[in-house]
C-alpha cells in the first residue's frame, strides 16, 4: 500500500515521506458507510489487509460495502464506534491493536476529531477524509500494473489534481511495463539464486584450487550479468524494456555464462551468402539528446536503416523515432565490459553489412568527438567495407551544452580559443591535464563521475604514474607537469548535464 506520512502540524514548505507499506495480514478499521468507505475497504484488500467496518446495524450501507460483507471479505462490527475498538479488534501478535484507521464520515463531526486525537496519542496511523490536519498518513493516487506501482500525491492540495496527474503519467507508460518488471525481477532473482548455489557448493579445503578458480570465474560472469541488467534498466527505452519477453530472458541467462556472442540473432544477420548483397554502414551522431537537434541526414538514416546498433547513452526520445519494424540493439556497456560490448556491436554491424543490410551505428553527440568513431571507421575499412562506410556528423555536447547553460565558449575580450578534453582516459585512467590559459575556454567531457580528481589534477602538480610510460618519457612528463601553469581555484566553471533533455 502506497502512503505518505503526514503530520497535524504539516507546514506548507515541507513534503511528506513516501513509503510502500507491507500490509499483509494487517487489520484496517474503516469507520463510515459511504462510497469512500467501500473504496478504502477495496484498497485494504488489494494490499492484503483485513478491513473491519464499524457501523450501526441500522446504517444504510453502500452497495459496494454490502457485496464485500456478503462474500465475507469485509467484517462488519454492527455497532457505533467505541474507543476500545482500537485496542481489541487488532491482531493478537501486536496486542490486539489495529494497524490503521480510516475515517470516512468527514472532518466536521466531533467524533472524527476525537478518533484522530486518540489514534495519534497511541501512535496508530489514521486517515480522515478531507482533513489533512487530522491525518498521520494519506493514500496516494496509484496506478498499478502487476508489480509496478506509480503513486502521486499533492500533499493535501487537491485529490482531483493528483488523480489527473496520475492518469497522465499512466497514459505515457508503454503497455506491458508491469510484466517487464516481473520478468526482469525474475532474472535478478535467478542470478542471485545461482550465486547462492555456487557458493554453497564451494568446499573450504584449499586443495580444491581448480574448483575455486572455476567458481571465481563464474562469479565474475554473474557479476557481469547483474551489472548488465542494472545498465539495461537504467538506459534502455521503456518501450524496449516493455517488449522484453521470456525468450529474451532465456537468451540473457544463456549467453552471459559463456560470454558468447549473440549477434547472430534474427536482426544481426547471418553468414555470407554465395553472392552477398551490397550492404552499407552509416556511422551517425544523435546530437546532444533532444530529437529536434538531430540532423536531417541522421533522421533519414534512422527511418530507413535495416538494423540499428545504438550506444546506451542515446536517449529514449531519439530511439522512439525508430520504426517499430526496425530491430535495435543497445550496447551492453558497463564497467568491466565496455571493450567486449564494443566488439559485439562491431561484429553485429559487420555481419549485417555482409548480409546486404543498411546498418546504422548510432552514437551520442558527434561520432568523431570522443565517440571512438575514427577507430570504428578504421576497423570496418580494414575488413573490406571501404567506401561503404559513411559518417554523418552530430551536434557535439562539447559546444551545445555550454550554449544551453548560457555560457558562450568564445567571446571578445574574454575567450578567444576553445579546448575540448576528456575527463576519463583509456581504461578509466586520468588523462594529462591541460595547462591554464586565461583566454581559453576548456570543455571536459565524461568527467562528472571523477570531478574531484579532475579538480585536484588541474590545481596541483600531481606525481606522474611510473608504470604509465617508459622511464625517460616519465621523466619528461614529470618535468612538463612541474612547468605547467596551474588553474586558480577561483576559475569560473559550470557543470552541465542532460541540458537538452526534458528532465
């Protein structure tokens, strides 16, 4: 059951704490006989609780209440409310104290305020209709789809508005997302169960060296699967997640234990035919994130490609432009698997082109600005694709992000040059920091996750890594580093993230 914890002294400047309560077996007291009382009973039953209705025998019951009483799902105490009901109708394991109280009769009755005060004094959660000042919790307006629940609250500012917002959110979610949550949750559970079984079979004897090494390798594979699952949940478009089926789940569990290549699927192309068709590869940048910032050439390629291989950072609004008939593969890149994921995409693209398909390799930003685009072009041309490789430019975030943040990268009498750097080098190592030039704007890409280290490198002379270069080169690097002008700590800077995205 989704709730918000509120307070009688709730201030206009504070919000509630949202919580999902496990109510299985709880006793919920419902006071009132109107349609809202029937709704509260329905909500309690959906959460696994047992609703108990308090109302005199002569009360006129709503038909929804009457039907639930008739089928036995709601228990009816045919009497007026008494204070002892809070302490005698609950579960034995909690001293017969009820777990929650819903008052549906309205805030203007004296009994309503009395029940609220009694519940708050005894720390019993209480909800009173249309009276936030008498409540210690409130129910959210909830959309439920299987295990997926989306709740909205306006913190007592308008139930109708909360319902409207909830409907708008629910209508934007793809069909089948709840089933996808169940399937992906099943994958997570199965991976965890595999871990438990493997660890349970491990003998403590140090003589089992071969077995131990085998289990260590298998554990690394399971960690890779779990990391990939986390990355898929975070970066895949919701429509793609909603389309995940049982076959996709089985494929995931089957391919990752062997770290095999699954590019030979229906949309990855098969082997070469006796007379291969002439395919082509398009390497394109999707720009800084917003679909309206795509080039017309890239949009045309998205609409007409036979196969699309996308980086995980390509945002969902761009992938939503892909026709439903076009298969899309998203890079399974996560820490420790980036190189392998890159190989999978390259091999899938090569297989697709050799099968006569138009393959779109879709990247974020501009493919030749820290996008490994040059490496990919060399890789494909080195395997015989030649002029069948076409590169389309994209708007790089190195220039668009400052613009969205209102920072001109060049301006007369302020900055007459621009330097674009990476904040993360190969294999995650720190790159050589640039020297400080007062008239130069420096843009760092892929640096947010290590911004503390970057600031230290710019403002201090760091000791060189002795393992990074030969001794003579390391000595020269150290000398150059000592001579490098340091950045003043007062240098103006801006951190820009997802500037062109709706969120």
